[in-house]
C-alpha cells in the first residue's frame, strides 16, 4: 500500500514567486508533547532536522554533544536525538522512531526536514514533479527503528 500527498504551496518573500514543495503532514511525539507539523521531504539531506523551539516543546533530550551540521543555510550547531513519528492518511498509518538533529540556534523559519537516514530507508519514495505529488510506500526491510502500525 502507498500514501500519496500533493505538494504544498510555499509563499516566499517578494520578489520571489511561490513554489510547491514535497511536504507532508507528520505527527512528532516526544516525552512531553505531540505536535502535527508539515515537513519537507528532502532527498538532498543526509539526516532529518528540526528547529530548537520544536525540540524543546516536544521535550526531546538535548544533552548530547553538539556538532556542526552543514546544509544550504550554512553551518549550524545541533544535537542528535530522536522522536517518534507517525504519517497517516486514510486507513494507511506508518509509525517509526526517527533520528533527528535538533538545531541549537533559534531559527524559527527553519522547517522540519525529513532526510535520507531514518526516513527514506523506511519507504520507497516517488516524486512526481509534473503532477506535484509525492508517494510513500513502506518497504519490507525495516530501517532505523522502524515500526509500522
């Protein structure tokens, strides 16, 4: 079985035109809270990442050794942690442990990024750019902490 999501419209500051990105609704659950967010599925990202403010609300463990992660926005200090993630649409539901880097700098405009390690290895992912759709199909080989329910 597979889940299909339409790309989401992203408004950008003028003079830039709006774009449509492969973003999906996902529920993130930590020790303190559970939050529904829209996350960017980023095939160019090695790992998943979340903003500091979200990590704090979820109550994630941020006591690990900070390390610099590098992305299109430059270098940022971050702590590796994990969160429980659920993707659901209709009768399809996928739940799994997701390793993430929590940014230590306050970057409120930073989106939740779903990268290859811990996310892509749980799914066969098809991007249909012309149709502005993304299709997730669970794989039979379990990835990092995967538990489908």
